[in-house]
């Protein structure tokens, strides 16, 4: 009887462990997929060509190709060469700021701006931001600095931006000749990279220009993540394809498609100018 009870308890414990491991694998797959879905939603919040960057085999770089500081580490936070990373930016096109005036002789640069879409504008998002994307007809510029109220036009939610162009995770340091052609500026809410570290844990790496401002664990793993972009046939709709190994078990491949096609900078700027109220 004692032997039978012992065997029954052992079987029950093994089944419990198996079920626990299976449920945790499902949790990790769901977590990874929810994060990639969030990235596609961030892309669809605007129609600009500010797209995520997939970085292969754990080599995380700035937009100019130089290594991000996390890739230079030698500890457990160093990216795994067995996994890919993805960098994304969250912006809100409804908080686009139209440049009314500028002073490019100062350092930092001064931009006098007003909302392009006043009815949907959130001044708090702009005031709290320290990263911005400058949009020209042919380029994007990553800018850092701060926003203050423009006293003479406070009633219209207009602001004065004190900004410096930087090389970051989104764009290279621009040529000075490009700066006069920036027509609008959008505050960013976050710029970040999802990557797998050398202990095969999924991590969130927050960026500010060429600096990393936070590095938080999201999943314990062990996991391996493979990512690539693909286009729908005969369209400019892009999708992310992911392959995922959890505890050395391969999960079915899944795709994460964009829902909106991209438009040119000129088209976007035309719409922003059309809605701007002097």
C-alpha cells in the first residue's frame, strides 16, 4: 500500500510539474507575441516611414551602425548571439507641432511651434517629452531637449522647443544643411529595444539618444527569438515574422502585419500644414 501511495504521489507531482512547465511556456509565448503586437500598433498610430529596426544575432547598433553600449558589455546583460533584437519608437501623430519660426544660430536650436491638430493635441505629452522627431520633406531627424510654453501664444497651446540634433536609435546626426528644412516636430513617448541577453532572458532596453536609460527583465526564459521583415505581395504593407524557441522547443511561426500603408513625408507635411490654425 505504501509503495502504491508513493508511486501515485510521484506521478501526480510529475504531472503537476509538466503542466506548470507547459503553462509557463504558453505564458512566455503570449508575452512575446503581445509585445510584438504592441510594436505593430505603434507603427499604425502614424503612417510615416519611421519603422522598427530588426537587429540580427544580438548586434544592437545605433542608426549610424556604431554599437550600442549594451553590445559592448561582457556580463549577462550582453545580447545573445542566438537571438535577434527589435527597436521601435512610439509617437503620436496627433501631437504633431508645426514650426512657425526658428532660430538656428543658437545652441541648442530654438523652434517656435504650434499644434497641427489642436483639437487632439495633448500639451502634457509635449511638455514631458525629452526626445523628438523632426520631419523634413526627405528625412527624419532625432532631436533631444525640452519644451516650454510660448507666452505670447499660450492660448493656442504653442511651445518653444530648445533642441539639439543627435545620433540615436532612429536616425543619424543630420547634416547642418538639413535642419532648415524640418517643417514639423513630433514628441516621442518612448524609444526602446526588445532583446534577449546572454542568459537568454527577454529584456526591455530604453533609449535616449545614444544612451540607454533603463534595462529591465521581461521574461526569465530560456528563449531564442528570430525576427525578420516581409512584405505582402504587390503592396507596401510590412509584417514582422517571428520564430521562437522556449526551453529549446520551437513554437509555431507567427506574423504581425501592419494595417495601414505608409505615406511620404511630403504628404504628411501637407496634411499637417492644412490642419494648422495660425
